[in-house]
C-alpha cells in the first residue's frame, strides 16, 4: 500500500495513479496542466475561443455575373471586438456555369471598391449548365474594429453568364463568420 501525501491526488478507477498537486494556487483564469509524469502545475489559457459570430443566408436565385465582378449571394456586416483577433469566414453555395471559359469567385470586404480578401479561379469545358462549388473557407487576419460588410462576387472571361443559384436540394447559400481570440 502506498502513502498519499497532502499535496497528492490518487485515482484508482483504471489502475493506481498518483498526481502531485502544485504547492500554491495559480493566478486568475489559469488552468491545471500535467507534465505527463503525474506532476500538475498551473498554465495560462492560450486562447483560441470563439468570441463573436455572424450568419447571413439568402434564398435569392439567378444572381448573374458577367465579364467583370458582380456581387452575389448573402451579405454579412460585422464589427470585430479586437484588432488582435482573427476572423474565420465560411461560405457555402453553388454556382451554375454556361459554355466554356474561366470563371472567378472572390470574397470582398466593403464592396467591389473595398478589399478583395480571397479569390479562386476555375475552368469549364462543358457547354451546358454545370454546378460548381464556391470558396469553402478563408481566414482574414488582423481585422480592425470598424464595421465591415462581407460578400462574394463572380465573373467570367466571356460574355456567357454564370450565376449564383439557390437550390433547395443543395441548401441555402450562406456566410458564417467566427471571430476567434488567439
């Protein structure tokens, strides 16, 4: 039989384990951690928690693009609580393309005259309407604490149109924004 000291904690549910507790209390908001050898100590929380959330959805159909960028889909306005946080933006919708050519999709902050945050490009050799999925996610680093509007835009290389399309079988086009404290 082993002897447990006053600064130790025993656990015997799945075998005998002895954990040595710290000799003093930690600081406010610190967490108890282990070194993997049974010694417990205090550690500062490293963050990574969600401190803000935004959601915008749209059931609008047939929002067409052309040879220059056209804003489409839902629009989300958000104000970050701290410039040291990160914004994670998730976007989900389907596009339909007609005829051949390149197409682009971009995420803009504050409209077409604002900041282009992310851009992707694809190519279709199909002469029919085909479904394409848009940007899945991207991170916007170091936001400021002003209010900003986020929206996607599409364009093509030729005069045929592409469009952002709501399809009840595929789900509602949406933008989800998470503000994360590092």
